C-alpha cells in the first residue's frame, strides 16, 4: 500500500468563529459553510455569547435550509419561489436544488418560476391569516473549470461578500489534484483499489418525505467517486462520467468525526477476498439486502445447470440454467451492486418459476459480486448512503460495456444467454431513494441527470429494431398489472407529484401510475430487455420489502406475457 495524499484541514467553522472573536466586526455577520445545522447553530451561540450577531447558513441546499431553519412552515398558506437561471448550469439546476421543498410545506400551495436574479431565489409567502412577506435567499456558487477542464457552477462557502474557501472544498480539490498529478506505475487498471478515507464533521438530516435526507458525507462520497473516475477516464481517453474505462476500484469511505476534517488517499492491493457473513432470512419478507452466502444458497434451490464465472477479485459469480419447453428468459440483477432489491426479487421469482415444469429460464442473481461485497462493508457505518463506489466492478467498469479480455464477471451473463438462447432479458436494477447530488461538480450527477431525484418504481424497455411491438406489449401489460398494487401506485404518485414541480421536463411517461421509458437500441444483447428501476438504494424494513415485491411481480408478469406472445405465429424468429 502506498499513500498518495494525507491532509488535515482546519475546520472552516472553527476558524471563522475564532477570527470573528479576535476581530469583532461591529456589524451583524452572514456566512455560508458546509456544516450541519447543529454545528452552525452552536457557532452562532458561541459568537452571541461575546456580543457578535451572526447568521451562519448552509452552502448546500440553502433554500431548503432557509425554510427549515428560518420560517414557521405551518403558518403558510401560499409559497411562490423564483429560482435563478445561470448560463454555466442546467436551466433547472436551482429548481432541482430546491427539492424536496414542494413536499415539505405542508398544505400550503407552492409554485416555482424562473427569475433573473444572480444566484438568488426570491421568495414570496402568504400566511394563513393573509400576511404577505418577501425574502431573498442567496445560493453561493462560483464558476470554475472542473477536473476535466469543463466550466461548472460549483457550490462554495461565502463570507463578507466573497467566496470563502471551506474545508469541504479544500479536501475535494486536494483529492482531484492528487489524482491528476499522480504518475501511475502500471496501465489499465492503474491500481487494484484507490481508497479515499475522509473524516467529515457533519451529521445527516432526515426529512419528512419518503426516504429523503440531506447528507454532506454522502455528497462527498458521490462527488469524489464520479469526479475521480472522470479524471481517470479522461486520462485513458474514455468517455468521462460513464463506465467503459477500467482504472481499478475507486472507494471513497466517508466517516463522521468530532474533530478536524481529514482526507487520506491510498493505493492498495485487493488482498483477501473474504465475504461478509450473517444469518439467513426469509427472502419473501427480507427487510435488508441478503448476504452473498445466502444468495448462493437460495440459488442452489433452483434445479438446473450451473453457470459460473470468476470475478476480478477472485469471487464466484454463480447462476442457473433451468431448462424447459418454450421460449427462455434471462433474469439478472446485481449488475450495479448498490442496487440491492433486485437479487431478492430475482431469486423469489425464479424459485416460483422453477416450481412449474413448463418454465424455461436462466438466472444470474448477482453479476457484480465484488461490488456487492464492497457495498456490504460500506453500509456498516453509513447504511443510508447510496455508495456508488459499489456500482462498478473491481476493474472499475460497468458490466453493460463491451471490453477486451479478460471479461471476468461478464462471462456469467454470456453463458446464460448462450445456454438459454433467451430473447427476453429481465434486467433488475435500482436507483437512489433520495436525492443524488454532486455539489462540487455542477450539482446534478453528470450523465445521470434523470436519476437525480426519485420518481417511484420505474420500467424501461429497450428493444432491437423489429422487436418494438413485442417490447411495447410487455411494457404495457406489466405496467397495468403492477398498478393492481394500490400502495405502489400511491407511493409512486407522491414522488412523481414532487418531481413534476422540481423537474417538470423529466422525459418519461406514466402508465397506470408507473413511470416508463422506451428505447430502440442494440446496446443490450437480448432483442428485448425490460429494465426495472426500484428506489432501493438506502432503504430497509417495509420500504425494502415493497421494492423486492415489485421486482418479483415484474418478472412473473413479464414472463407470462412473453410466453403468450411467443406462441403467436407472427413472433420474430431472430
């Protein structure tokens, strides 16, 4: 193991308080920093004790914090918000950054419109007794070139009318500089694992809407992971922000602390490839992700030919080919290993199908076993964070991309398709159950903007040319059957209603209460691919049960429709 970066950073909030006490300004103080509400309030109280009036606000999601900290929401009848539009950002950037405000104002009516102010929201409030008030809410940002030379509007600290370089920014930029300046000793992959350990004094804040929260630690993980990958991808000549390059495994590991912020970056070998263990649970009522050992034991209950591949770290990727009459389907999950309801739904559905001698399918319940094990380790300390470090393989690439040998984990899907000749692939996925942000890199997750805020259980159909009608019929009937679950439709409606206010141009349609997308592309190997997107990242208990129940039912409904269609004489032959 070698150390690339080891940096202790003075906590900006402490430095600011010390400087103000040493040099009292004589006027009220306003500042914006990357700190949680209790820490900022404690700093204000410390300053007040020596006669200094200060309002220390959050640089991150300032409008949401304004409503939470400075207003009496229950008194409001009407809320009108003008959000700024900046030339260096997506036109809806600040509207999305206000999420999930529309769901936090109780029974007050809320409306948004674009304004012409510079980095400032204008807020007009009408109380239930008819009183009107107007406010302006500053959103401190600065335009800078990012890690791949692209100008972005970056959230920043602010004090005395100018940018304040904060500990949060300092650590992020130090990590970027360390990677950009590093001379790697080998070619792709540059390393086995690049670990970035960060101690950040910031508590998460749960919000009273679905699974929403505000987390600076999670934002640091997400921005470091994708930004460092983009640096490495750009160096390799790959498409920045996506999953085709193979730099190695990038692992931000963010911990809370009561001390000063610190960042350490190390280049380390994989070493052992042990796996997290624990007691088996009933998969029909599973309230948490399964351990990989149980997944293999559940898979073993399905009769059929074993499918086996070996991962980059040396773990077994297992599947089953269950032969039967009629057309086969492929069921896969765990491609992105932080999406954890898919393996449960895939196994539940496959076990039900295997009880019918007429069913014909192949299943690979966890394609990315190295990522799955990484996720199991990361959720020990931060169970409610997205952990996109576990999205890709230990090579650092996405399983949906075609890469040169060795192909490692990809071999399992290839064998499953070869054995089964499946024309329908049920590809079970998930996405964040709460907002996904990158505050140091333009705020919205680059390349994944559609998924920045959740919109319920989602279906995508991707068909090869000539298979559009088959895909459309499956999509239509599965959505209609899923809508029989009124609780699922109600959950989706809550999220979609909020999305429509904060992301009105989101490109999806809603069928029977289920959001859907259609694509015609040869990206996927099977002629028809149905992709599920459950809001499963970071959820547990009943919310997790609801996710894998929807996954299970999607598989069963799709298989039923597909087999009926395949019996028709006009079914495509290739």
